[in-house]
C-alpha cells in the first residue's frame, strides 16, 4: 500500500529520504530507480533493516543509491523483507552516505559518467606501481570498448565503487579516455527498443542471467506474440512473468519479478 511519499531524486536524494522516514518512525519499503537501476531500502519503526540494489545488499547497496541524482522514489508501508542486512543506526548510515557523496563529487570531477570508456595509456612512464586485487580485476576488463558500467556489471561491483577504482587508476597514470567511444553493451547483441521500460528490463535480466538477456527477451516476446513497443501494462506484466520463469536461480527469479513489477506499478502512478 502506498503512503503518498514519492517524488524525484533530482529534488530529494536518498539520504534525505532516509532521514525523513526515520524521523517519522515509518515502517515499510522505500523503492528507488535510477534509469535501469533499481533498489529497495526497508524500515522498521524508522530504523533501516535491509537494503538491496541489484546484486548489492546492506550498506553497499545504500552507498550505491546514496549518490543517485536522478530517478524516482516511492514509499510503501507494511512491506517487510525476509532478511536483515543492516545493523547500523540511522546517524551512522547518514554519516557514511555523506562521506560517499563527498568521495563521488571528487570522482565525477575527473570522470564524466559511468558510460565513459577508458583504455590503457601507452605512454605509461616507467615507475613502480602497487595495485590492489580489485584494481587488477578491473584492469583485466578494460579494452577501450567497455564502459565503466559494463565493467561494474561484469565484476559484480557497484557502479560508484567501480568509478572510484577507475579514478585511482587514472590518477596513477595507467588509463586514458579511449579514442573511440564505443561501449561494449550487452544490448548490442540484439536490437531492442530504446524505451525506459526495455532498459530497466534488460538491465535487471542481465544481472540475473548475463549478457544473453537481450536475446532471451526478443525470443520470449516472439514466442508470446508480444509487441516490445507496446505500452500495455498487461503485456509488460506477462513478459516479465515469463522471463522470470527462465531464470535458473529461484532467489534471482523472485527478485527480478518483484523489481520489475514495482517498476510497472511506479510507471502507472
């Protein structure tokens, strides 16, 4: 049940919403979306008890959503999770979120967006460089075609954390912006309509089954005789339900179904 707490993240960012819900001692679920990315934060009497954003849970999920500056949010009362992944006070959460925003302000002053594409700088000066394991992992996927968000998806790291790794690698002098900006996107494997619904659907399904997702969407729509350009919510719901049945992992299947159903409901309001 909606409690008429909704709006745009361009006006009210995630940490502010958390503070408002905490002061009101609210219980329920805060749903947020940022383009194709979606997330949920659950409250019990004003305390945050669980958060999820794509494959991220707990504080990592909150860190990811804290820096979103576009998209929408909606609060639903009496909607509770089956798990508890956050055990910090709201003040601690807000302090960490504020620090994350400060960090990302520095990162975005150097990196224009998560769609930016980088490659190894051939002019690397000879010097001793010590890298952490996560930095080596990111370097392994940099090829001058994949965007930062593509690489974040491949390594299972949040976009903001991946941007922080890129920031360090650029500052170290290992990377430069690619001469040819041509992101290697999963959706490039199959042509899908350029709509907000299709972007959200593809993004969530890629997280569940990998880069084959666009092909699965097209094949499923063909099997069901559905028009991918249709705005009919019933067609969208039918497609989502069918796709969820094709996700092998039961938890991922349920998460996909819940997230995309929320997306349709938010769109209808």
